């Protein structure tokens, strides 16, 4: 009996230990399963890509098979806007969920700038960090190049890329005729940054040929490393902003020139990212968005893309400048092969992601709204916004309400039907002006026929909404001071 009791006691203790291990393992398994249900978020953000530059939106001169497949398996947004048709301003809207005028980021910040994104602004990365996401950005940042403004200080765990546009260097067309000593005074050497460190202080043309490949390799490695936890990956490509560069593997491949080669390499990059998600069976738990910061830089001619049926391009708030070809992909959640024709904007991405992952919105005011019903193709889903407002600089130049686009009187640049430059050297724009004009985009996507006289009630309603926005964010056209605009970060 004395020998039996220790045996049973030992067996009991072993069983208890096994049970405790099982319960602990079950709990860990449930926690891991719960974490795995947090959707991964991937945003691929092009630079200066035109509305008609990818196959699903009309490109025919070169092939974009991976984007074609992404569209077949996902949802195309035909009426998707950015806050402003220029680099830094557009990125500010995407990452903060605010009109860029609200956060004080205008135009394209250059190497001489002393301001950037404010530390009080909450980025999309910081939204994701609330829920324990791994976060990374590989590509062009352009929200301030001083360390306090760089991604590592704004919610990102990793960063590799250029701090601003790839033409902001001594080989800019505007200074090619000068000696290198004089060039440097206007455009210093272009740095390549890894996390917070400059790893290449003088990016060369040969270095630029590898940028798309390097961003893609970093993106793939990041997915591989974080495949077992939720992640947010932001890939803001330097291309197809001029100067155009492409790796040897795509040189001459399109048969239609350098622009086509570059677009084919970008399409390859998309394929690498989506392929990695499929490889690790993450596709049904990952939202991927593909869009651009603004439309084509038309003065560069054969080194620029096309806005397709839309009017004008980069630097204007006609749709050719601020309406972007956009694809959303999330197999099993987003209905395959569908179109969304409701207006939406990059400011909506942050609140939509916050809703999807259960994160809190910023305590300060933002402008975006949750568009998950549009993403998921809910029957009868409509834009949650009464209207979107389109500033250029601090000028409120236009607005979109449903099918209507209203332009307020303003000047703008135009190629006036001219073809633009060749070989990476731009030609000059002409200056033009538009008076108060109303367009019905459902019938007139090219904004050609003013119908304000036929719809005075629509004009009046939109003008009333515009005045409320002016009181909030201001408007230099009407010399209105806005009470809701915030300051950028400063040195």
C-alpha cells in the first residue's frame, strides 16, 4: 500500500501537469488564432501614375498581368481620389486620414525644407501599432527628411528608401546645364536611408535602377518575417516619377519605351508581394490596396503616363490630377471582379483600417470615414461623405458631391493638347483659367460641359457646403481663415 500511494500520487501529478500544459497550449493557440484573424494591411502607392497606366484601367501598349489578376480577384474603384495632386500633400492625406490642409502639409517638400509631419498627428502605422502590428515602409517617404519627421518616429518599425522625390538631386533637368558645383547649391545629392541612417549619401543613376527591386525585396522579406503576426506594409514606389529608371531585367521588355518598361517592373513588384501572400496562405487575411499619389506629369511627354479619359494631370484638381486608378484585393472578403463607382478618397483608408482591426481613432479631428461597406461590396452601399473637397495649396478649387463636380474660379496649368517633352526633358505648361463650372461626371467624365445653368439648386447646395469647409480649413482664393487647420512639425 505504501508503494501504491506514491505511484498514484505521481501519476496524478503527471496528469495534472499534462492538463495544465494542455490548457496553457489551448489558450496560446486561441490567442494565436485570434491574432491571426486581425487582417494584414498592405498599401502600394505609386508616384505620378496616370489613371490609364495599368491594364485594368485601359493600358494596352504594355502588359500588367499581376495587376490584371488583382483586378479580376478584387474590386476596382473607378472614382477614387487623393487630397491634392502633388507628392507630399497626397501622402499626408493617406497617412493621417485628414485633408492635407488640416495637417499643414502642402506641395512637395524638398531638401531645403525645415518642416514635416507633426508628432501629434496619428499615422496609419500608429493606428496599427495599437493592436500590436509589425509596421514597415519601403519607398519614398516625403513627409520631412529630418530625423524627427522620418517614419521610425511615426509608428514604423522599419524604413528603407528615399526621403523625397527622386528628381530632387543634381541631375535635375533644370540644372543640367550648370557645373556640378553650381548644381549642388540648388539640389544637393540624393540620400538613401535605412531606418534613421543615411546608407548612401549620393544616389547615382545606377543606384536608381535598383530602387524598385530593393523596395520589393524588402517588402517580401518583411512579409516572410511577420507571416505569423498581423502586419502593416506600406510600399510607396519612387516610380513612375521622373527620372525614370528600370533594372536590367526589364530594360527594353515592353517594346514601347522606358515608361512601359518601368510600369512592367512595378507590375512585377505587385506580383512578388501578392505571390508571397499566397505562398504563406495569407491572402484571405490580407487587405491590399493599390493606388497612386496623383496623376501623370504631362509636361514630360513620353516619360509621363496618361490620364486616359480624364482632364489634365498632376498639379491640377481636375480629375486627371486627383482621381486615381485603384484596386482593392482581399479574396473571400472583397467580391472578385467587381466595380465600385461611388466616390472615395485616401483620407478614408485610416478610419476604415481602424474599424477593421478594432483600433481607436485619433482624439483630434480627422476627415476620413469608414468605407468598409464599399470595400466589401455591401448591397446599396453609398459613400459616407456628403462631399469631398479639393484644395490645391490653400485654394479650395473644386469639390465632388455624388455625380457632381463643381469647380470654383481658379487658374491652372495645362498642356493645351500639346504632347510634352521627350527623353526626360519637359516642355512648358500654359496657364489657363476656369470660372465657376458644374460637371455631371456620370455623363461627362472629361469635365468638358458646364451645366451650372441647368442645375442652379445643385450649385447652391454645393456652395453652401464649400463655405462651411472654408470656415474650417480656410481658403486663400476667398481670403478665408480656417479655424480647424493645424500646424506641421518644425525644426
